[in-house]
């Protein structure tokens, strides 16, 4: 069985995620976005907006500054000239994925007939589910609040509403998880639900994929997006179960699409034909939900970088900060910064800056400063300010 060193596996991982390629010299286009999605598969969604929402960041990290309206149009608008490119679903967590991939997750939709959470509420309210579907059919794309308002205004034999207001959100989310509804658009970050058949192309909805074939394809896509990964790495990418992935991996190896390898003695799977880059490349700021770093055990194995998000940690107990971005420099994770976009102050705030053990601060600080200024410009902010917290702060402030 072929053996890879950790440094070789790390270069493969970076190349598979697009970090070995030069960023476009001209404006980022829909074609760039389509190619990136075909490579990394998912853009995870998250409600935190302290710097920029998570789904926008991986595109910036790989392609550089771009018009975020490009992604908004690809995900949440549709026209004859510019058909919808992306759709939301539970692909990793809630994520944007290619519209064409919708049928690959029908098996998950069937498992979420009563939703992912609040399932007891959904089971107790079958009539409410019917009412929500009917309301959306009448109203068009609607938020949960708009659906509630509509249903409350409907006559119900003089008895008034018979559900709790929060029940509407639970049931709408269950209908979304089961594929009856999907996201037509977002305004701010508020989801507007619509009937799936009014949003997705008929040919996509008509496509049937056997469950085992769908899991096999998702397993292959995960392995391809990773470049090389352990079974656990591959399972995490689309949140697949061990019972699903083990036979899929065996089939993919037997078919020559994946190759069983070892990374310093750890069993792993390499995408067939994947070349091993000779040099370390890739410089970018990475949001906490970037596909390169969202599976923390892999980050630690490949980059020797211990990373946890501390949003839910009390402020006094945080080691690094609320919303911390790892910094990738020439293929190595060399530091991290706690970032906040201060719109009122027209600045990208570095609330804390920290270098990794052994990192050359004199080299890291100016490179990080350059990336921060690029990010500030992309976000429409006038500059970068650096606070005093962290062992990299002084050098970064000087470089900034």
C-alpha cells in the first residue's frame, strides 16, 4: 500500500481545494464560481455576520475579491439568461450546493419527513403542514413570519389560531428538510420558503438516483474535494454514516476511482490520478466554516493546528476570540486573527492576532497585513485597525 508523508498529504489537500491555483487576474465570473463549486462542492451557511457571512468567505479565500451579488444571484435568483446555479440543503450542515446535485440527497430528505429538530411538534401538527403548503402556494415565497400572519388572518370557525406561533417555524423547517419546500430567496439572512417545484428545474426534480448510487457519488465527491482523506474525513464532508461509506469506499477502490494509501501509518484514500505538488502553496484567510478547516481533527493531523470555534465559550474563557480566522501562508497555517467588520467606524478590526509556535513573525505579519487590507477592500471598509491582544498584534500593527 502506498505511503504518503504528512507534508505530501497537506499539499494534496490544498491543491484539491483550489489553493494551488492563481487567483483570477480579471473580475470573478459565474464560470469561476461554477468551477469552484464543482471542486469544493459546498458553501456552508451560518447566521453569524460579525465579519462576513460564512458562505461568502471560501469564494474570497480562493478567488480573491469578488462581487458578492454574483453569489447571491447564483443562489437566490433566477432568470432565463441566468438560471439558478445553487440551492440550499443539508449537504454538510446547511449549505449551498449545485442545483444538479439535489437528487443525490433525496434519501436524506426521506429521513427528515418530520424535520431534523422539533420533530415532536411536527408530528403533532399534520394539519399545520398542509396549511403552510397551501399558504405558500397562495402567497409565493414567504418567511415563517409572513406565513404566520397569513394563517392567523384565516377564519378558523371563530376559535382563532390553534397552534403556537413558533410551531409554524418548526413545521416550515421540517417541510424544507423533507424537500417539500426550498429556499426561493433570502432578504438579509431571512429565508423565504417556496414550493420546491416552483424553484428547481423540472429535469432536476424528475431525476431519480438509487440510494446506494447517491451515497457512492457523494463519497467520491467528498474524497475528490479532500484530495486525500481518512474514512472519517470523507464521512464528515457530507455527514454520511459509517454503514453508508464503508461499502462505497470499497466499491470506489475496486473500480479504480480511489486508491487506498497510508499517511504516516494512518489508512486513507487518495483520489485516483491525484498528483502530489512539489511545493507548498496557498495564502488566504479562512473563515471558521471553510471546507479546508471545518473538520477539526483533519486540520490538526495535516497542519498541526489545534482549532476550535469559541462563539459559545464565555468571553472570559476564550483563548483567541469570538470569530477567529486561521491564516494560511504558503501552505502552512501560521496564525489566526479575531475579526470584526466595524461598519460605523469604516474599518476591519483585528481584535486579536496570534502566531503559531515556530512561525516567523517578521514574515507572517506583512503577509497577513496584506490579506487583511485586501479583505477590508472587498468588504467595502476603509482600512484595518489592530488591537493589542495576542502575541502577533504588535508586529501586525507595525506592518499594517
